C-alpha cells in the first residue's frame, strides 16, 4: 500500500481512506500509527465517519498547524477531546455529529479558538454545554438537533447576538423565530431615557384614555347608527394619533367596551427607542392585561404611533 507524498484532505469511511478525493487506500482500522502518519501531512481537512475514534487517537493532531476543517462523525469522543482542537490555530469548522458521550462540559477549552462552525447534533449536548459554546468568541453556527438542549437553555444564550443555533427538529420554526427576535432586541444599544419626554408621553396618553373613555360612554348610549360616532372618534385620532386611518390602509373599525377600553390603565415603565420614539408600558388594573404604546415625536409634541398587546410575545393591535 503506497501512501501519497503529500495531501491536503483525507477522508475515512467504510474501511477506505481517500486522499484529496482521488487516491484511495484500504485501511480497515485507524490505529495510533496511522493517525500519527496522517497528522504528519499538511492537511486542511480530515473527516472520519462511522469509526469509534477515541480521544486518545486524536492526540497526534494536537498543534496541527494547517487543519481548518476537522470531523469525526458517529465516533466515541468525549469532552476530553476539545484540548486537542484548541491547539489547532487555523481550525474553523469542527463536525462532531453523533458522538453521544459529548455533553459540552469541555467546550471551555475552545475559548481562544477562531472556530466558526460547530456541529454537535446527535450528541449529549445540554444547556450548560450550550452556554459554554456561546462563549466561544468567533462561533457563528452551532448544530443542536437531537441533543439535550431545552428551549429555556436556548433562550439563555440570546445575549450572544453573533451565534446562530441551527435546529430543524429540536425546536419549531416559531420557537426559533422567537429566539432570533429576542437576540435582535438584546443586540440593540440601550438609549438613555428622556424623563421629560416620557412624562409628556404619559400626559398625552392620559388625555387620550380619558377622551376614549368618554367616547365609549357616548357610544353606549347612542349606538353605532349615531351620525356623530365616527366623526367624534376621528377627532380624537386627529388630536392624539400620528397615523390617520385612510382607505386601503388601517381602515377604521368601530368597536367599544361598555366599561371603557382604557379606563383602568396604569403606567408601568418607559423605554427610549430613539431620540424621537419611545415605548410607554401600561397594565389594565382589573385583569392585568399588558400593553405598550409606541410614541412618536411630531413637531414639538408627542403622538401615539402604534400599540402592542402582550399575548405570545408583543403583538401589534388596533387602538
């Protein structure tokens, strides 16, 4: 069996070792001697599929200077393997799919790596391990399907706005979209609250609540057929709402509550979005219903731009 003088990639599967996708040798077992020999090549990529590679067998690759893409699929690796990979200065892709004994407890060894992609699907990766993975500075993608990671564990890493967990079956599309939404929100730079603006917004909202309650009380007596129903409401919109209802866009739909939709609103908090926009958070005191009003600076004053209700996350609704 003649080995090549040089090679850039090596792949082992089903008893055959293939160099550079061309030269193939029959190698039934990956012994320590063979791994030592492979580690002597200036490989950029090495992949093994379906062989019980142990942590000890990887030892010759520690400090490998040219390895960029390394994979052991369905092997017998444990978390003790990570120090070997941490010593590979050019390693960017690490594929460890199917190594069931890996739980992520050793991922702290990769903190100084420039690893970009890490595949840990079909392993024992758990929430604690995922947190360690999220602290690898350059890691952008991690595969987490068929692991012990919970949704609570996934949400715990939303503070990392760089990492993108890859999940097709572990979590639903809606759950992943929610994760990325939270990630985006946490990535936004906090803006210091303009207390004077927040107080002005609360004053505007208080006046809006009062006039809407008065209109709803009027509607309770007059009914929808009253000629003044829509004009009176439009006058309130003109005074307090920045976006006016018009044909084909946000059509005006009349509805009211006999008790008053905004009759029991309590102010909870304020959040500055930009210099000219902020959220005012409220809660309906009787049933604990949460809303947040997006306020927009218009000229010298503030007007209501939109409102969201907290159901399954914040969802936009009508005023």
